């Protein structure tokens, strides 16, 4: 923090000088217009014109420093999530075929990014996403819908013994990842730029923190559903040896877990504190049933027992994540104007 003394100019104007380092960084010169906005705590924020605030830098990824294609793909995703628009991937020697294939594969899973330049030693990736086209609540709803469909397919696969539904849910996770990375990019950009935050509908800095957590929990729930489906596929060959009643109870556990998830996300969308509270209340039922099932399910087939226990555990973890989302929803509702809690602004008795 750098102190600056307020100066009086003329009869009624107060002024303060702008640090030169900041002016150079923002490319602000004499005669340019800057914008002042008041924060919630009373602080004043100075911002340059939106066109000057745009990051036009080219970020260079050194392929030679990436030990394998997995690291290379993660570095590209990381640059995308950080909101960077121009990424140059280069090597001191000819790019190997597996490196190029890894780059192409990861860009196909990232929305709005593509290869615009290519040679034997480098590739240039450009992201052309306009945040105004992706309101935050719309993107969150989309991730919720995809995850919900995956969840329903997993449950129906378990109850109806339909392997194809489990495979469909696993395939759908790619789309969920794409939306999650887009959401992460929007939130990172909003944290760095007031222009972006306003464009996507963020009016309070706390929303960025809350939606980051919600996005992360949705991503984790998607991963857990994916694990459930993989275990269902591995359990199918042994289901004839299983206790039908316990398998049915596992399906009921899945339905309660889904109800928790659905109520938690509906409370976010509809801003309903009662729905959020109902979601939290269901967790104890999921936890208790999961423990009972682990105690009661003992089959001679160890492979079947392992898969059954893992599926039950995954549904409990999903319930934990759903409860966390519901609690975030409650905090968010209480922070804004609501019918349950208000500031006491009545006159104080002396």
C-alpha cells in the first residue's frame, strides 16, 4: 500500500496523483480518461478505459520443460482458466506427433480456443471468448443440468441394470469438464477485471468466492458420478451373486443422495433458504444408511463387495458436497436482502 497526500486544486477540487509505475503498466497517459467507482467498504477504485485494460500479452509455453504430454495439456488448461487469450506453445526442436495430438485433444475440450498458427516447432492458440455472452448464472445452470443428467443416468443404470446408461454418463463428463473450465476462466477473469465481472453479472466480490466453491463441488460430484458408473460396469458381471434387497437399498441411497444434490442446486438458482435447509437435513440419513450397508453387505465374492462398498461411499461423498453447496446457498441468501433476516434500523432508546 502506497500513501498519497490529497492536494487542493483551485477553490473546491481535491486531487491525488497516480503512481507512475501503475500508469505505465496500464498504458495511461496525459489526457486519458480513468473511471472511479466506490467499493462496498467506501474505498475508491481507479480503472483505465476497458480497451486499455485488456491483456494482449502472448504467453509462451516451453514444451521442452514439460516431461510428458499430460503436463503439457494441464499447462494449456491452466493458461486457459487464467483468462489468457494468446498462448504460444513452442519447442527448441520439431514438435513430436504425440505432443501435437495432445495439444489438439485438449483444445477440443476447451470452449472458444483454437490453433491459429502452426509450424514444425510451435503452435499459437487463441481464445476468442467474449464474457458478455456467458452470464455467470447461465453457465452454472448449464453445469448443474449436465451433472444432473449424469446423476440420473447413473441411478437408472444401477436400478435397471442398464450398462449403456452408465456408459452414456461417463461420456457426458467431457461436456461437464468443458463447462467447468469455462466457468473457472470466467471467475478468474472477473477477479482480475471489474469490466468482466460486471459483464457476467457479478455485483459483489463475495460471489466470485462462492461460485468458485460451487463450481469445484459440481466438478467433484461429476467425478464421483463417473466413478460410480465405472464401478457399476465392473460390478455387472457379478450382480447375479448379490443380495437383491441390498442392491435395491443401494439404489434408494442413490436417490436420496440425488435429492440432496437437486435441492442444493435449486436453492442456489431459486435463492430459497428452506430448500437449502432441507438438503442439509438429508445428509444424516445418507450417512447412516451408507454405514448400515457397509456393515450388512458381506458377499463371498470379494470383487462384488468391493464395488458395492465403493459405490455406497461415492454417494455419501456426493451428499457431503451437496450439503456444502446448500450451506453456501444459505450464506448467500442471508448476505442479500431477504424475508428471514434484516438489519434492525429502529431508533435506539437512550
